[in-house]
């Protein structure tokens, strides 16, 4: 059987993730009491490979049950249950905005006198152990509903337990480092096409930006160094039971240098890795190498970005 455990901060999209898996044929249960997980697995295990189960376990559980989660997961491993723990997180400021806009109550404020901000911080503290155990961390701060559903479909439902899913992500430092990045490389020291007015409107996926950056030996040197490091150490991560790795590469605005570097590294690493996923956060693009990228699904966070330093 296949088991997916969804957890994370309230308001980060757990219900959407669960619904996406349900649409893919998973038997989905929201807010499962953690202590019932083992017995539920026992009941479905007889169905063999046909059983696909997705459950949400979060801060709505009793604190004592959450404290036992490491033990419960160890028991599942000992019983050779194939499972993944997916943790969804969102920047606290965005969570405050979401709750203010929807006027919904945070689960931890219902039976206490905590403020919304205190509840958000308390929840993160409560779920600290589950976050540390997660196989995949997804930052939904800038994801639309459609983006999140696609992430769940591509990275969770289609995950092969014997393969490392590698995601290369470009981003702009002025919007913050992605919360779900496992490794971060900074390319702000490279020549910046932004300062050429004729190139400012383009991105690192365009030929003229590629020509500009490839004309500097230092760009190729950094690309080679990052590639060498990843080829040396990614097998070690995979051997340590890692199923997912997100490599984030950042420049100032996330439009030129980081985008170009991600594109180049993806082409170089794909022959040895198989499927490589690319994500250009500030461009609103996400796709698998050799797959034609779709238009941005949600332009809410990208309007006017090309007027800013990259």
C-alpha cells in the first residue's frame, strides 16, 4: 500500500493537497487522530498495492498524540509500510493576511485567549517534530491553488520510492529565500544583465540573456563548480533515504542570472538524474525538463516584477 501523511501550518493548503490526492484515487481522511493511524493502515494493508491512503495529521490533534508521532512513524518503517510525510508551510505574515481576509478562526484560538499571531507561532512550535521528519517540505507562500495541486500530483503521487526527485528552483533574494529549499546557492556575484537597458525586459530563458551570461568565463566556472558539487553529493543524500531535494539558486530579482543557471544545470544533470523538475518562482513557471512549460498559473505575485533589479 501507499500512505501519504499531510501535515503543516493551518492555512497553508493542507485541504487542497488532500483533495488533490483524493482526485487521484487516494482514500483521503482529514484531521485523523494520530493514534488511529496504525489500525487504519492494518485495515487497508490487506488490499496490497491497490490501497492508496492520504491522511492529514496536524495541530488539531492532542499534544500527547503529536509527541508520539516519531514513534508511530518508526513503527511503520519497521513494518515496511511505504509512506511519505509532506509538510506544508507558509510565511507567517501571509498566514495573517489569509486569516484576516477570510475571517476564519485559527484552530488554536478556539479554546484559548491567544491572539492570531500567537496561535500561528504556537502551531509551528507544536509541529516542529513532524516538520523535521518530513520527506518533502512545500512552501505555499507564493503558490496558487492550481500550483499546489500540480506540485502534489508531480512530486507526491508520482514519486518512485527508489528515485530521488530533484527540483531546481530560481528565486530573487529580495522576496526571500524559499522556505522549502534544501540547498541554496547565491549567484549575485555574477555579471548582471539588468544593467543593460536592452536586456532588462528579458529573462534567463531567452537567447540574448544566455548569450550575455555565457560570454563571461566566471559564469561557466560557477556553473561547473555547482554541478561538480551536486554530482558528488546527491548520491549520498539519496543513499540516506532522501526522496526529494530542492536546490534553490538566487540572484537579486530572480529573472536573469538565477533563471539561466537553473536552466543550464538542469540540462547538465538530467542525463544522470533522469527526471529533473524546474521551478522559476518569480516568473511563475514550473515544469519538468523536456516538457513545454505552461503559462504562469497565477500572476498575483509577479505583476510588474520585470521593472525591478534582477
